[in-house]
C-alpha cells in the first residue's frame, strides 16, 4: 500500500508538495490551508489520510481512460456532486438537474477533467463536515482550491499510474 503525502510549502499555505517518497509533485491545496476541523464551505483541505476511492474523467478531453489500477468511470454533462448538508445525497454523486446545492463535474475549465474521489467524510457522510473533497487537475499557477488537492495533469496522471486499490492521500499540516 502506498501513501501519497501532501504537505504545504513553508510560507505558502495554499501550495505544497505531494509524493510517495521516491517522487514528488507540486500541488495546490485549499484556500483555507489545511484544517484539522474541516467544515462545509471553509475552503480548507482536511488533515488526514484519505483512501483513493475511484477515478472519474472527461472522455471528450482525454483520449483514453487514465492508466491506473483504480476503478475508472467516465463522466457526462448530467453528473454532479451534492454539497448540501441538509440533503440526503450529501457528499454523494447526483444526476443533474438537482434541486439541492451541488458541484457540476462537467466543467468548462479543465479542473475536473480527471477527478480522484477521496474517502473523506463518506463512510457514512456526516452533515456539514465537508463534501466533494477530491484530488483533481490544478489551475494555471497552482491557484488555491476550494478544499481539494490539485496537481498538474501530467503529474496527476503519473500519480494515478502508480496508484493501487488501498492507497491513500495523506494531508499533513506543516
């Protein structure tokens, strides 16, 4: 089992490094830095070790599914993720349109071209403790996320090529 460790840069609460001890990649983290007490909407990346559950990808933007030993599924325009703590589907995938507050997985930008669903607050979800915490594609300049961890697409694909079922992303504060 591999643990991919994420640590913030010294003096850069919203940027850091992710690696497995042999290789490391630049990453972006939440605009709220790393949080030991993650709450819905706080912009923090939750501290802890989160299983890599599965990979979602945009088949119109990637020529093939990302090579990985993890489960992989394509997303479409009707895919979303519920972030409404009052809804029974909280922190679960939903079909759009959805009356509850949600993230659209099919985005105009490239951020969700590849998504690794992390096992944060999902077994079972606890209302208000954070939803849609993913490993995904970084914006240019590694701009902060809303609480996720983000890598450049080539680096994310390299991580996925190394990933196996049972592996984790371990977010550790400085």
